[in-house]
C-alpha cells in the first residue's frame, strides 16, 4: 500500500517572531484592556425594593421545593405544595397584584429595563469593536501566511477552520494560517485570562458568549419583558402534578437487605 507523501513547506523561521507572537500578545493585551474597560463602564447594581425581592425569592422557593421534594416527607411536601400553589395562583407574591393577567409593560418605557439593555449594549460594543479592529489589522498585514503545522493528524473537515485566508485546495489540513490562529486565540486564551484577571473576568465571559456558552437558562428568569404572573401560574402547575416519593421510603428494609448475611 502506497504511503501518502509528507507535505513540506519551507517557511521563514521569523514568521514566529513577526506573526504568531505579535498576534498572541495583542490578543492578550486586548483581553486585559477589554476587562478593565468593562469594569469602568459597568454601572452600580440598582437596589431592589422589598416587594421585588419577595416576588423573586418566592418563585425560587417554589422551584427549589419542586427540585428537592424527594428530601421531604409526604406530609411536609403536601403542606408546602398546597401553600405555594394557592399563593401562586392568587398572585399573593406579585409585586403589582393589580396588574395580574395584563402582561408586562413595554421594556422601552421602563427605566430599569432601559438601564439593563444599555449595559448589555456596552458589553457587546466592548467585544465587537476590538475584534473588528484586530481582524482588520490581521487581514491588512498577515493575510495569506501559513505560520505553523500541527503535530497531530487531522481530517479534511478541519481545513476550512485552520486555513482561513489561504485558498489552497491540496494543502495538508495540519497547516494553520494566521487568521485561523487569531480565531483559536479568542477561545484558547481563557485560561490565560483566568490566571491574569481571575475567574470572573470580562474577557472570558465575552469569549463564552461568542462560543454560545453564555448564561444559564434561568439567568433571564427575572429579565425585562417577562410576566411574573405567568411564571407563578406555570410553577403552580408544575408543583401540582408532582407524584411524591421520599428517599426515606422503606429505608429500614433497604438497610436490612444491604447488611443481611
């Protein structure tokens, strides 16, 4: 069986000094500057009033009871469920009970919602503008360069990802272009940012947003445009249909069966 000949490209060793290292250093410095710019642009969190806190904590209480009902006895769970379902359906925990069933007001007319949207816009601009400038800089000075070869084999599916900007059909997929190195740095420098700036830094958070690894599904539970009355009624239905069981059911029999000789 004939072996595939090894593809060799003679490259100038100075490519590492004048392309790979500058792109990496610029990406690290940009991430650090983006982090401190986001910290400076971040507004102080608005203090919530008592009714808003009660509304949010009550819904979280219902979610926690639903998720941990197996740790409660049947009587204790039934008492909690009946009290929560009655309160959720009647709107007892709503911040504005008189607006029950009317839906949320327009977020554009709510000052608190506008502040949240402006904060999101600032974060997006802090991510888009530096990436656009760096991408233009790389396209202007380093487009078309092949800077390194990966030491492990890859399939042809990785060719479009690793050889962006190099229109060569027959090149080995292990060769990497300068533009592809830039994209890998966006997602591969998170550990560096965690070491330099800590785990809760803006640079890693923006990389996660670009990679689709943003906030958890429950992060927008109390966001603008969400109707709390519908959330309470949906949670009341979820609690009502639970068939209770306890982790302590027949615990004596299971214990004796486990130690029986």
